[in-house]
């Protein structure tokens, strides 16, 4: 199963949230600049399509917006 089947990415003006669709709760959240938000969102979408739910959570649990400056 791909991570896209389990998680949804919500993009707000200054933040990104990953929601677990099974639990209906946010599991990851970042405050971002517009540039970071755009780059992080693109990377999140790519990983939702290529990783399992467990691998996706493992990789993104340590992500920081500053990595996307």
C-alpha cells in the first residue's frame, strides 16, 4: 500500500499538515515560509506516491522546513 492511501497533505497559508485518514488526526505539522511550503509540498506529494505509510512517516517525522530553503 502507498502512503497516499493512508495520509492526506493539507496546505494552509503558512503551514503544512499531514493527516492520518484512518485516525482522522493530524500527525505532522510545519510552519513554513511560502518558498519552503511550495518545496515541501512537492516533496511530500512525490513521497506519498512512492513510499509505504511506515517509510513515509519515518522519513518525514524528522523533516524541517529549513531543509527546503
